[in-house]
C-alpha cells in the first residue's frame, strides 16, 4: 500500500507534493483560469478526441516503433529497447503536445499562437501545427540557440512563423520563456501560449504530461506484445523541462518495481559552474509560474545554466520531476557534454541512429547507473540529430 506521499498525482491546485501551483501576474489570471477550468472537459470530448487521435496517427505518425537495439544491448549486457520518438513528424516528441494544444486553442477561439523554444524542436512543432491550422505563429528563441540550432530556425521561417530573438541573460531557453510570458501578458485574450515542456503555471505541467503520456501508453502494449510483459525494469529519459521524461514515465509513476531514470545535463561537470543539473544544484523557488527546483543564488537570482544541448540548457525542472526527486521515486543522473557527444556517436555506429544531443545524454546514462544483466531497459529516444549536425561537426571527435 502506497502512502499518499509516494503516489505521483497532481492535486486540484496543480501541486505534486510541495511543487507546482500557478504563480502568475494578475494580467494572466483570467487566461490561465480559462484553461484550467476547460481543458480536461474539452480534451475528453468525442469531437476533440476524434481530431486528436486522427492527427496523431496520420500527421505525427503514431504509434512510434519500440525498437529492440540488438548491438547496443550486446555492448551493455542488457535488453535495450528504444522508443522511437525521433520518428515523429518534425523529428522529436514535442509535436505530441503541440497537436494537443493547437486543437485546444482552436476550441477556445484563440487566433494567435506564441511559444518559446530552446533546441528549436518545440518551435518547429508549433510552427508546423500552426501552418496546419492556419494560425498566426510567433516563436521566441534565445540568440545563442538561434545560432546553434540554425536549421530549425529556418524550418520555422519556411513554415511561416516569426522567430523573435531573446537577447537577455544567457540568451537561451529561460530567456526565451521570459519573452514569451511577456508577450502573453501583452495580449492575454487573443493568444494561446503553447508551452513546450512540463513547466509553467498549472494546468500546463499536467496538461503537457497528459499529451506526452501517449509515449508510455504505447510502450506498455508494445512491450507486452514483444516481451509478454507491460513493465520494463528501467525507463530512461533525458530531462530539460521534463516533457519527454514525463511522457515516458507517466503510466509507470505508480508501478514501484519500474526504475525511473531522469538524466540531466551536467555540462562541464556538475559543480563546474557550467552545468544544468538542477536536481543537485537547485533549491525550491518560483520559475516561469510554478514552484519547483531552480538553480538560483541565495537571494533568488537565477543562475545561468550551461549545456551543449540547447534543449537541456534550463535552470529548472518541471514540478513533477522536483517531486519525483524529493520522494525518491526517480533516480537522477547528470551526464557531461563530452560524454553525451560520445554516446551520440556510439548510437550512430551501433544502431545507425544519429540522436539529438539531448537524447544522447540518456544513452550515456547506461554507463553511470547499475542494472542487472538481462534487465529490460526502455530508453526514450526523444529526437533525431539532424538539427545538431553543426554541433557534431564542431565537436569533431568522430
Ligand atoms: C530532442 C529533444 N529531447 C529533449 C528535449 C528536452 O525537453 P523535455 O525535457 O521537455 O523533453 C528537447 C527540447 O527541446 C528536445 O528537442
């Protein structure tokens, strides 16, 4: 019997244990309240579900394969499956959520969409669904990320989105999120803000997790068909804000025998001053509308994070992950830049799959955790490496 502390579920106010909630300026209150009051009923309605399921199948390409990685398994002495979110249309898991939110925005009568992006995958996924639905789209992106994820910037522009650079702070994901929040405050009524991870004020973290939970829903029946059991021994996923991990963990949160491994970016080393390992370096604070673990100084100034992967370069984690960490339900691992790059090459050469650098962190975690021979491991392959070619080239060690 689990205590309520150990059960992973959100309460009415959007809290997972001590983390979550909605800490927002007054101007946004009616908008966030509108969403909170309506999203579950809209998403549960038959007309919504019909459109959503049809787009997931025919536009996104779901279900994505659960692929047995034979050569990778042999090199680690375990049975490793890869959940192929990299094969989703647009190249990452992000589109599961943007399809979900764009239909919701349409049903709420919104005409304009804004979003933040780090690696550009969420920006591309948002620009894509806006093109699909004929909606006006503006994407906020840090100036540094615009440089290191250039192909995705051009994809967004080709799709008809306006890309606005965020030039404050470290010019990365946190700063882009700040800009998007500001733009939302300027036009709260006509605009829907498609947040791309399990962050932000309630109901976003749970809503995004629910859209991404299709990942673990599929893993369950796919594993049953392949292995005769729904539950693996371990599920491994990288964590920026935490949406692909939340999706991969969702249907296993309350299955105590399944180890959940959350992989953060340790940059140049967790304590090097150039890292994004929030579970180790963070303390409770408010970031982008929710209470969570935040990398911050004693007086509450956010510390600039660092990761070679734009999608993990974030000084917080979603509140559900802060809770999973606090109650010990998930094991957190920090993987350094150099090791992630090597793991990207390893996956390329053992399986013929060039992963996104975010995803490569999850692959390298296999070297940093213990498991038993023949354990059944599922790694969520959150995205493909096309966007990262320039970073691979500059790194050059292959
Ligand atoms: C391929 C890929 N994986 C992971 C992430 C990290 O985001 P999240 O933690 O929300 O899954 C990103 C973010 O852009 C991404 O593009």
